[in-house]
């Protein structure tokens, strides 16, 4: 159960604020503790506010978003590289390295933002205890 004494000033006031906190790897509810205990493994409960993060079900959505964004950003790079005289092996090495780096760099922030969005909107296990309702009430609903 989340900490009932959490000051409302620590609650995000919008979905984008909650998602930004999640993208930064911080608890979307209070921003007072890390959201992840491993690269892509969220903490069970926030150490600062007690929010239960096992209720999320981000599933395959973070990699889907990361692949979508990476593909759209890499397409113009690949088209431009096709105009150069680089050997094929060099183009493949550059494009593959960039794509892997972008994917790895994007996965955790995207997952944090998606968990925050689910919490804010009361989706999945957060049904009945959405961040939006909690912030609108002006006090933690528990
Ligand atoms: Zn927290």
C-alpha cells in the first residue's frame, strides 16, 4: 500500500510529468527513488512512497516502441549511406552498431514511461488506483 503521508506536491500533475519521471528511471508517483532495480526490472515497491510497481504489465510494448522509433530514425541514415562509396561491410557495421546502441539506450526510458502511463491512466493492475485520480483528489487514495 502506498504511503498515505506522501505530500500531494510530490504527485505528478499530468501524464507527461509522470511519464518523464518514469523515463528518467525515477518513481513516477513520488520521484524519490529509482523505478528499476536492474536494467529492465522494476522494483516491487517504491522505497520512498511504497507504490506497488508489480501491478504494471508493460510486456512487449517498450521494445515495440523502441523498434518503431529506431527504424524511423535509421531509415534516412541507411538511405544516405547508400549514396556513399562505403563498402557494404562498413555500412552494415555502422548501421547495426547504431541500431543496437539506440535500442539499448531507449529500452529502459521507454519502459519507465510506459509503466508511468499505465499507472497514471489506471490501466492493467492499477485499475481503481490511477495516478490521475489520486492527483485530482489532491491526496493519495492508497
Ligand atoms: Zn515513489
